[in-house]
């Protein structure tokens, strides 16, 4: 009789990565604020959405945890928001390098 192979499991998220997520979001906010100044205000809704989704995915002690289905939806939302934010920041960077946004395209 052949031994059955265990079903593959998704790797567990390292605690350091989970703990670093809010700090990383704050660093992103600081960098955007430093680079864009007043122009960052248009990005605040996306950054707020990222923060809210992270809070739902990583509830504090005593907070309700999402069901697996809700976690999947929240992760998809997070990924979509990060992709959109990346596209916007890339466009701002390219615009800044073209001289249209002061400070962003500089290295």
C-alpha cells in the first residue's frame, strides 16, 4: 500500500511580516507625504482603504476574525488597492521625471 502524500499547505505568514504591515503602511504614508506634499491628498482614500483592510485582516485581541471567505475577499481587495496605488505612484513618478510634478521624479 502506498503512503498518501499530505495535501500541500500554503506557507504560514511569518509573524514579523504581519507585525510589520502597519509600520510599513505608515512608512508609505510618510514617503508619499514627503515626496508629494499637498498632492498626497488625492491618495489618502486609497491609503485609508489599505489601513482598514489591514485592520480587518489582522484584528486585535478580542476583535472578531473574518471567515475564510471574507479573508479571501479582503486579500483580493488589498491586492487590487495596492496594484492601483502602484500604478498611480508610477504615473506620478513618470510625470515628475518629465518635470510636471516637483520633487517626485528626483532621485
